C-alpha cells in the first residue's frame, strides 16, 4: 500500500535533462524549446538544463551549446553540455583527442539520464534550491516541448512523479503497440518529471540499456510515491523507426509494421500528430 504523499511546498527550481546521441539534426530545436519553457514559468528561483551528448560522432554537443548561448534565456538558465566518451574507439588510423567538457562516460541510457539528473541536482543546489522543492524533468533530443511544458509538470508537483504522454509526428497513431491502456498510462522518458527528493530516495534511474523510464517509475511506486499522468500534448517527438536506443519507442513503432499510419503528403517533422496516452 502506498504511503500518504506529504506536502512539500511549492516548487521553486526546475532542471531539465536531455540525453542525446548523434542528434545534430534536432538538438538545437530541442534546446531552444526547453529554454523557452523554463523562461515562461514564473516564480522559479533556479533553472537548469543538462544535455548529455553521449558518445556522439557528430556536432550534437557544439550545436546544443550554440543554441543555448544564443537563446534569450541564456542569462537566466544554468546550461551544461556533457560529452561522455566511454566505450568509443578512435577512428581507424586516428588518435584519441581530449576534448573540453569530457566526463567519464556512462554506457547505457539509464546511466546517461542518471548522470544528467545528478548534474542538475548539483546545479540547482548551487543556486540555493532544496530537493524537496526542486523538480527534475526529462525529454529527448529528437523532440520539442511546448512553452507550457514546465508549468504543466509543476501543476502536478505534489504527486512525486508525472508520467506524460507524447505527440508523434505521424497522424492517426493511437498508441505504440504493447503499451497498456489507461488507467495504466504509458511512460515515456521524453515527457517525465520527478521531484528531486523522490528521485534521490529511490536511487534514481536504473542503469538499463532501455526501459530506464519505466524502471524509475517502478522504483517510485515501490517506494510509495504516486505516479500520475501528465498532459499528453506538451511534447512532440520523432516518429522515426530507426532510433538510438534498442528497445525504445522507435523499435515499438517499427514493430508495428503495416499497422503504423503513414504520413499524409506534405506532413513531415513538425507536422500534425496524435497524442499517445
């Protein structure tokens, strides 16, 4: 039986984590959308964004930094871009090159999200925030969030965790195959939020190669924290069927095969989508 949720006080700080692997085509739009959403949320005393450009072979990290540096909210949000490199072999005939901002590299998506969450907790604490009034949000580098995304999560902050749906860039898709129907709502790392003290109390994201979002939610539920559904239309994510993480949403969409609705002519990335929730 879940224990009663204790009142924690109004959220005063928000950190957003964004894992990325070779997302040069989309990361700038993601970063800009997150910074806009953070800046559109009044009453915050601390705001932070951590992009983990995990073992990238492209310009993901540089583009993330450039997008942040040129955004109007740059002076009001602490932005960190990390570049883990563990497990990456040099190109044939090449030599390893030490780059700035490198950190010891996680090797699973669960570890990537966890290093981002720990970084955000440190950044928010440096601005005087406490875990009980800090909120950690997660999204993915191939998607964008709405200006009201942060505020939508904070509206449910007393629950301990929020599992939100996503909007795919393929019209007509009701739900990835295999996802349980409501009230056991889907869980997506692209739209997930947790209060910092709840995240810390359950041990954070498990270091899984896939399903780390479900793993965190399972830990929260086992620890007696409530998990509530969030607004499904606040994140738009790619409907690609060749993803970066094995077992992720892209694999689910690919497995749907002919059942996957095809985009209408003229509808591509950023086009009309359907909520998945």
